[in-house]
C-alpha cells in the first residue's frame, strides 16, 4: 500500500515524511481560504488491513529570523496546537437498508405489515464494533406504528447477532435500538436484521409517493462505530404508501313503523367488517366513521332491522330503503350503487362497489316506513236468488301495511237497479242505490311477516242486505275503497272488489210446489212411471 501526494506527484512509504508548504497569509480556520486540501489518498488497496494513521505537524520556521511563529490563539502564553492525526479506515462498516411491499393484515382493511431489512457488513481488515438503530419518517397519512417481529442472522461470524437482540420487542413508533449491547463484527462478517412493522392508514390524506423523509413508508437505519471514521453510517429505504380510498356510510330514518325499531348499516369486504353504525332511541341517523379501505377492494353495503333495538338481524320489509352515494374525487370513474336494495335471508344489500385510489365516498341509506296498504273483499251470501228473496253482500276492508292508517277510509258500494237496500250497518248511509261507509283513521297494520291478504290483517266488515224485486235484472255488485293514507288507493283510482249472484231468466215464471197444478203434474208423472214398470215385468214373463 502506498501514500500518494497528489500535489507533488511523489509516492511515500510508511514512516516517510511529507512536506506541505503553506503560503503566507491570514488563516482564521473558518473561511474557505483557510481550508487546505491535503494531497493524500490511498492507492493499490487490494488487501484488507487495519486503518492507516497520518500525523500532521506545523514545523518551526527555519533560520535566525523566522518568517512565522507558532503560538496559541486561545490564551496568551499557552502551548500552541501544532499536531493533528488523520486515520484512514480501510473499508469501514457498510450499511444497506431495504424494504418490501406492504401486505394487508388479515381481517383488517386499514392495516398493513411491511418488512424492512438492515444489512451491516464489515469490509475492513480488522474487527469493529457498532450500535444499530432504525427509525421511520413516514407520510403524515400513516397512523399507528408498531414492531411485530425482529430477527437477525449472521454469516462469517463466530457469534450470532440473533443472540444480541433486545430482550423484548422495542415499543412505540421508534427510533428502535436493534441490538442489546454493542455488537462486535469480525472482518468480512455480515449481520442481517429483519423487522416487520405494522402500520395503519389514516383517513387524512398524506404524501403517498416516496420523495424522502416524511413521504411514503420512509425509514432510516443508523450505525454508530466508536472510534471509527466515519463515526456513524446511515442507509435509507422507502416504499410508497398503499393506495387507498375513503368511505362513510350513514343511516337515516324518515319514519318508523314502531317507535322502538332501530337500524344497523355495515360496510364489509371479503368477510371483514370495515364499519358499523346503529341508530338508538329516537335518533334518526347514525354514521360510520370515515373509513380507509384498500383501493380495488370490493365493498358491500347492508342494512338490517333491529326490532326493539336488539335481537337478531331482520330484513326491514316494513320499510322502503333508498341508497344514494357521492364521490368527492373529481374525475373518478367508480360506479356507485344506488336505489332499493335486494333482500337476502336476514338483510337488505346493494351491489358491491370497488373504489379506486383516492376515492372519497359518502353514501346514505334512507329508510321510510311503508304506508298503509288497503285490501278489500266482497262476497254474496247466495249464488242464486229470485224476486222476493234477500241476499247479503259482505264487504271486508283490511290494512295489510305495516303501519296503522293515517286517514279515514272511504267505502262506496253501488248496488244494481232492482235490488232494494235493507237496514244498513253503523257507519254507513245510503243515497239512492249508493251505499257510503267510513272507517276512522287508525286501522292497525299487519305484523311483520304476516301474509298480506284479507282475513290476515286488521279488518272491518260491513253487511249490506238487498232484496230482489221482480224487475231486477242483475245481482252483480262492485265495492270501491280509498284513503287511509294508502297512496295506491285514491278516489280517482280506488281499490275495488266484485261479487254477484244469478237471477231467473227474464219472463220465466216460478211454479210454487204446493199449487194444485204442480200436484196434478206430479200425479200424472207417477202414474206414467208405474205403467212403464208394469209393462216391463209383463214382457219378461215366460210364454
């Protein structure tokens, strides 16, 4: 190995003296003009060996009249500092930090694990010692940080760095000390540390792309080498923060079937629940927090009814639910779900949504109690009648909706001409052939899950008697109902039902069974039948 004086072009061996002449001038030790480059470097360094130390000394000026004097500039009369040593380390400690891609944590949509490796190698010709630490300087959109595991393996060393790890995992978000005591590393040996760090992504936007400290998942490893030159070595590595989207789901209740009905909305993905919101008491809304989810992850929105605020999940079939979504990310092409959901075994759900990176989704489910639903039926007490007979029309009006009626129900029944109305039930009046009845508001609705048909819901019956007159030509009848708060049954388009009974053909005269004519006809028929029987028996007598 040789020392080369670049200024003089001469090569010096160990123990040789190198002379550097400094021109006359004023040197304060701070300005650029006071810094003198040393024309020294190492060449032909093919064999690893211990470091080299060079001693520099300011010599006394020669001659009886010296051109300069050596003196202290700190205190008058003090001994001047005229010597300095410079050690050239052969190689030193090499440090290399690397980072892998973030991996989503199972069962979580906002947490990731990332593996960092720190490689410390001794490239000198002698053993050296070091202390190692690691620190993160991530983007501000990163939340909690914790070390999940720490391991170390060694090659070319008689001792393992794994035996010198801290007694327990370093706590907090770092910086973390990676060796328990100062580690001695032989020449040519390598220690490789692997640490797995878990972090969460906050709803707040950060600086996702790596661009130095404070961006991405940036980290810096630092090794201090006592008495080494340099005294510390650093290595950095960074990987972009995983692309994410943000979503919030709100439940709004416009009206309730029962005052104790509560609703719960969920955001799920791949079996993991990202967010839940449940209404309580008389509250009409509840929202999940703004949730961070991986970009590209399919999300599912669901709504269930919690009767009395607890119990099993129920399909809210007594309600009309509508979903609407907005995206605060300008220019995003993400398809947003909307409208009424689809009932499953125990929930209402909407088509899945796959948000893109940067999406800011705000979705709301509005649930409104279904209105009353009027059902009407009409039956005749006889299938056939004739003048002078009485037939009862039975009108049945029910509420198959989940809530009680909110307004009076109007019933209108126009009986056919030739039918004379009898005594009407309470709540009904007649004007000509038209019967009008009214049912007060508050007719109860059906229980959830009940069959929506007359006879299965709360109902009111009216019996309308009619007597057939000789001039009657039809026993048909149609009843109409509207009101009650049912938007499908209005006066302009009422709900209706029909029934009828048959009448004798026009001109036909009924014959009373107790009349003399009927008795005569009956006698003649019996006599003819007896004569036929007697003739038959005579024909079978043998000849």
